[in-house]
C-alpha cells in the first residue's frame, strides 16, 4: 500500500464533467424556459404566464396528452416485450443461430425514419398495402384487414422501430449479470420460470426501468410516425402539436414552449420514479470481483421454437420493410405491382454513387457519429458514477439535467447553438460552421441515452471492486479507467452503437448547423427526398444497411461479441 | 415544403429574439454596417452616377461590377436543391469567373431561420438570400433586408417585384391539382379547383395538411370573397379529404394509388415524375403561382458581388439556367409553356399579412390539428 488515493483526480474530473454537463444543457434549457414565459415567445415583449394558462386550459391539450401517452405506452410496451425477449434468447439461451441475430437486429435503427415509416405505409395501407392486398387475395376478404392510419398503426411502426434499442440495453444487462444467484435459486428447487420471475427479472430491474424510461420518452418525442401516419390518421400527439404551433403565423413559440415544458415535466417524473425504484443500489450489484460467466440456459426442444421466434421477428420486422426498400430501389417510382419490375433500373444506385455530396456526407456522418458517441458515453460514464456511487449533494439534480435534452425540440437546439456559438456575447469556441458544432449538438442531444445506459450498468457494479482499487493505492482516474470502465463495457458498447446510429440519423438540429462542406447524411437524405428522389433514397438506405451489417459483423469478430472476455 | 416552411422559420426568429433580448443588447445588432452600404449602393446604381459609359438596359454600372470583381466572392443562401443550385453557380461563373460562390442550400424555412438567427447573433454571413415568398417575408419584416432594384428586373410585372425594392421574384412554384392517370381518365380529370368540391370525388382526395398558402391565393385572387372561400372549403371538407404531411411524400402516395387526386400538388415535381413514366399528371387550366424571391441582406459582406449575382440571376442567362433544370423562372417569357397553367394566381410575400386568418379557416373547416 503506497499512499492514499490522490484527491485531485477524484474531485477534479467528476467536477469538470458536471461542469461540462451544465454548460451543454444550460443554454438551450434557458432558451426554452424563457420562451415559454415570454409574450409571443419573445422576451423583449415582456414576461407572461399566458402561454401556460392558454395551453393547459384548452381541452385540446388533454386530447394530445392522452394520445401521446397511449402512443408512447403502446409503442414502448411493444418494444420492451420484443427487445427483452430477443435479448434473453440471444444472450441466455442455447438457441441455434442466435449469434447472427445481433447485427441483423440493428437494421431498423439505421434506416431513416421517413423511409421506414413510408415502407410500413406501403405494406399496411388499406388502399395500397401489400400485406392487405395479399391477405385479401388469400383469404378472400372483402375489405383490408389492417389499417396503418390509426393509433394502432402508429404504435406498430414506432414500437418495432424502438425494439432494437431495448435489445441493445437489455443484452448488455444480461451479459453483466452474475448467474450464481440464479444457480442458487435453481439448486434450491425453484423452477426455471420461478427463477426468472423472482431472481433474474428483479436483478435486471435498473436496466429494464432505464429502457422503459427511454422508450416512453422516445415515443413522446418521436416525430416521423406522428407526421406520416398520425396526420392522415388524424391522431394528433404532443410533437405534432408543437410542430403545428411553430407553423402558425405569428408562430406560437410561447405555446410550443409551454407544451415542451409539459413534455419535460412528464420526463422528469419518469426520472424521479426511476431513482426511487433503484435507490437501493446495492441490491442490483451483481458484478463483483469474482469471475463469472453468464449462464446459458438449455431450452431443450424449446430452442427450436425460440429460433422460430427469431426468424419470425427477422422476417416481419426487418425482412418486410427491407423488401419494400429493395423493391423501391430498383424501380423509377413505386407502385404496388410487380409489373413495374419491367422498368427495372440501377439508376438509383448509380445516382447515389455519382453524387459527390453523398460520399462527403457519409464520411462526415460516420466521423461525427463515432466522435459524439465516444464523448457522450465517456462523459455520462463519469456523471453516472457521481449519481450512483457518491453521496454528493445535488447528484440527483445532475441526473435530471442530463435528461433535459430529451424534451428540447431539435430546431430549438439548433437555433440556440447558432446563438451560443456565433454571437459575441456568448461565443466561447470558434466552432460555428465546422463539424465540431455538430459534435456538441449530438453530445447534448444524446446525453439522456448515454446517462440511462451507463447508470443502469453502474448500479450492477459492486462497490467492493472500487474499494479494492482504492486500497491498493490507485488514483481515482486509474481506478475509473482500469476497473469501472472495463466492467461497464457491455453497456458502453451498447450505448455507443445506439448514439452512433441516432447521430447519423439526426436531422432537426443538424439541418441548421451544417454547411456545404460539413453536411451530413440525414440532411442529404432529406434534401434528396424533398426534391422527389425517394427511390434514390431507398437505394441509399439499402446500401447503408449493408454497410452497417458488414461493420457490425467485423466489430463482433474483433471484440468477441462485445461481451466480457470469456 | 415551402408552405409549411416559412412558419418554422418564424418560430426560430422568435427564439432568436428571446436570446437577443435575454442578453440585453450585448450582441451587436446586424444592421450597424448597413446604413453605410445602402445609400452608396443606391447612388451607384442610379444612371446619373456613371457619366462616362451609361450601362445598357438591364445591366449594372461598371463601378459596381468592378468592385464586385475585387470582392471576388459571395455566399448564396437558397432553397434551390443542391444539384440545381450548383448548376446555376457554374453558369454564373461562365459570365463572372472572378467571383467565387459559396453555397448554403437548405429547405426554405430552415435557410431563413439560419439567416435570421445569424443576423440576430450579430453576423450576417449571407450575401444573397433566395427562397419562398412567405419565408422571405419574415426577414423583410424584421428589417434585415436592404433595398435593391436589379436593372434586369425592370420589365418584370408588378406582382413579381416589391414596390419598395426589397424583393424581386426569381422563381415560381406551380401549385395545382395532380391525379393518378391509372385511376382517373383524362376526360374525368379536374379542370378547376372547384371541381374537387363535387361529391363524386368523395374519398378520393389527398391534401397536404399545411397548404394554407394555396387557400390564401385562391381566396384573394380567385374567389375574392371570404364567404365564397368558406363555402368552397366546406364542400371540399365534405369530400372526406385524406391529410398527409409533405408534398413529396403525398405525391409518392398518389403515384402508388393511395387516392386518385392530390389538391395542391407541385407542378414541376409532378412533371418530373411524369417524365420518368409515373402514372401522374396535373391540371393546366388554372393554378396558384408561389413566388420565390431574391433579396439583398443588410450588412451583406460582399454587397457588390451580391448585386452582380442577383442581376445576373434575374437576367436572361440566369433565368435560362433555372429553366434548364426544369424549374419555373419568374422572368416573363422564359418558363417552359408546357408547365404553365392557363389562369394563374400569384401569391407573393405580402400574403403573410393574411396568413393567420386563412390558417384559422383552414384548420377550423378541414379539422387539421
């Protein structure tokens, strides 16, 4: 034992991380709050509570609230059921073919939201849906059995889109779980089902609660599905209402701000519930100094049923929309008939290859995604350490602050960043017009995801390991780097992949911050879409999916399946 | 997107205002540099200012052009799509190889939002701003635009330029009714906006849910009467419209056969799809023309280059470059006549003043939230 832990890094690094967090979130939050209490959203016109009174005394707000909550609950339940079930099958059973599933499960995440939503419309619309037409032909039905333009249709499209995220978070949790408790339960005569219910699931509570919270809020703030399915289905939700407030002239920024703050409060209640639920951290600490190997359950004959489940998920959730995309990518325009294949063409692919800004954007997006994911996961790992492993006063506040960006509309974030980095009064770093401003934007926007993934995983790590490190004289930084981060690895990788992917897809804030040189993929896709090149976008999506599969498969080989080293 | 576009921009302006207000005037307001440039510009542009060689009609004086070449660069903010904008710039560089153009291309509401926010943050980076009329109205109202009457637009009709010289039309958008030619026979196709009020179209109409600008133009220039407009909209609403978000997305749904007709479809995108062989066509008997204006920001860093660019853009060569990309140039006599509707209703930036009224009518009667 050489000396006591050096106090400098133990205090300085977490403090710096907390400061950075405040810096990132503070400005956009202040703008949102100020706008919501200003006349017509402009503080120069005076302060008022009218926005709140008007918004929350209108019955329409409660229709929106009800729709939003039903939509979010429905889509998060669907995503949680699918994602957790799949994660369990892939991580903890001996189902054949489960290894190949990991990469495939990420496909729905990379497809641009507008593209996958339209693919579901083409599959399930009452008039033109391929599935409806097939079902009507096969079963001799008079009318279409499915209708996408309903609340149910919205839940379906969003829930399936969210399920890979649950899968990522939950498989990380399954991997980090010491199976000795399960073994003890089994040894004491509890059956598999009972062990699952009384031991496995309670231990996974933080991860599951994290995933539920993210899913719920993600549903609340989702935009493409409410826009493309909710508008035709006349199911208005919070986000479509905020969008519409912003579309009035004069724009009701005050009203939009008041709605956004409502969204924020709902999210805060979620974080509070999560903190209550997981407050006795030591209950979940199953990652200790002892080596372990996650136990794989022999499903016996049932493993073929599980494999069948994987295949069904793959065919329906990934295969069908991908099929539509592939079909759309080789025809000049989409019509729901195979006759159009007589006009088979590779022009869409040629267009993608020949378009110089697409290559630039792909390079920029991948670079940005990787940087933002690394910075966000690193920063939130430290913040999560503060909120779960210390008794620092105000640590719960940090947890809330890290969650705030989830309620800040992307456009508001974009505008606040222009002001923050361009106006002489606030400018700290000369990054306007460069890729760096996008790194800052993505890091801010995805703090909540990094935070939830990291803090859930941090709860699983027993403090005895850090104590051991400290006892051996390691500095805090050394201990954090050599003990905590490696133990967090499954969660770090899961969160990293997710943030990487959502950064590549981010549009609403990016669109205000890019220049022709710093353009990104989502912006280019949006532009192509707007200028009527939807079939070229389908071709690009197909290429992105294939690229993603290759990358993930390669990374999987290199890192031994992201797991704790076996 | 142009129509729903402008509104988002406005919000962003509001946000910008909050911050500008919040920091208590600590930022430098954009217009500080403007007063010096504007009068000079006016003076040089006047024919009397060039006693030696008076510029030919439609051209700028030599002094401005020389200064522009000295500046040697400009930044062009536009909602023209990227390929088309690059084509226009390349054509411009054939005439003015000395002036390097930096492009910033975004959808209409976004480019305006960025411009306004930058101006409020104290940095005008754009030399030329060119985008949808209702969007361009916003920076004009905010006092961020300076007067400039491009000589090339001398012969433009009054509804294509601002009497105060704050904007000039550069491009037009055709808003009409498109139909799926598999589902609608040529002889049954609608001939006027009123045709879709007929109950025979019940359950067959797609509509972009934020297309208030079309209603606004019809109310002011076709019906010229709010009672008639309300009546029309009610009959339309009785036909069980299917709202949809985004013009491109809605056109794709029309082509795929979701419904038979699309109220408010964009003419030039419909024509492009039809040229690719898609089963779609649009009404040429009447249509709304939305105006995309070109403006010169106050405090533009390269004000002379900006003037040269705008003047070239609105002249024969620039407008032919627009037409070459299958778009509709504003300059009379250049647009492809095959694209143009016979009767047109021109909706310019001034429409913004009536927007709230028709937006309310739209939402109340059609029930869009």
